[in-house]
């Protein structure tokens, strides 16, 4: 099975296609408020759609994808992308991440997001990859910046969570800003498929 590798502050990570064995982690990140985190829990949702989509497409299509984040042999989260049309003949990828509570604060998110950016720039024609996070999610803002993203500004009232509309911080990575395989900081992430 092909993987994408990256280096976090403490240990290597890899990204790989999700399997049925990974569904419990995916479900945990969607159904458990503690595991999903304050910023990742958006109410209880059925996992039936994800199970069906995994069986039908492997959660990898032309317009979206989701991969397992593996650290020390354990699945510690998922990272995904979806196509956002930005013009008549152009698009960007919008990415997102979810890590189980025990994996947070170890650099896995930074390494996984950067490895995904390297992969998307290597294997798609997109020129821009974007990410959004709530203004209060300082850990994710720091992670995106360490992964090479540029803060663009605040998008007001863009995300509904826990009974309120929340402001989001918009980030982007442009192909010219992040030469393929340049990595992150000391050791960075490198795409190796």
C-alpha cells in the first residue's frame, strides 16, 4: 500500500488510504465530543454514509479524499481535502484534519498537513490549498503556520457550532510559496509515494 511520509517533532508519520479497520477512529472523531475536540465536534452524526463511501470509493474521488494519519504504527487521526471551485476553469483544495486527543500537541498535525500539501501539489494541478479554523483554535493556527500556510484574514460568521455562528481564520498555501518536498522547519515533511 502506498503511503505519504512526514516528520513531526517527535516521530515520523505517514498518510495512507483508510481501511475498514480504521472506521472506529473515524467514528470516534465524529461522535465523541472529547475526541473530536471543542472545535471539531459539530453534533452527533451517523457513520453510515462514511461506511458506504469507504466501501464504494475508498474515500478517494476526483473531488475529495480522506487519509489515515499513522504514528508509531497507530492510526491517530484523519486528514482530508475537497475541491472548491474558484473560477470557470480553476479550483482550490480545502483541507481539514482531526486527531484523537492523545495525539494532539506532538507535531503530528503539522507534519500530516504539510505531507498532504506536498502530495496535492505533486499529483494535482491545483495552485492553491486552503484551510480554515475557528478564531479561538490557536493550536491549529500555529500548526498551519508551521506547515507553511499564510494567514489571509478572518471570515466572519462562517461556521455554525454549538448554537452559534463562529468566525474563521483563512489560511492558504500557494504552489510557488512551497517548493515540492521543501518540508517544514527542521526535518519537515516529504512526499514519498
